[in-house]
């Protein structure tokens, strides 16, 4: 599974207006006993790509974000 697939799969499993933390995608990639932090750079890169192509939207505390920086949540666009 790629980071993009992990992000999109997690979003597909949730309500249409739900968001997810990028660490959830990293945890999905790492598996139950894996080092999820080792996957964070790949997840951030995937988030950048999916944001640029309009597939996902980013926010923090309900405020939309145009680009990833600091803490953020991921949602369907």
C-alpha cells in the first residue's frame, strides 16, 4: 500500500465530513508493530501531492489550509 492509498482508504472508511490525522495513515502503513514515525515523511509528501491535485483538503481546528504546515487534518474535497 502506498501512502496515497492509505490516506484515501482511511477517508473512504469514514463519514463524508470526517477528517483524519496524518499519523493515522502512517500507522496504517507501519502495521500493528511497525514504526509509524518512519512513514511520516512519505505521508507528508503524499499529502502535498493529493492537495495539489485537488483530491483532499487540509484544515486545522476547522480553518481551511492551502498548504501543509504545522499540525493539520485531512478531509475529502
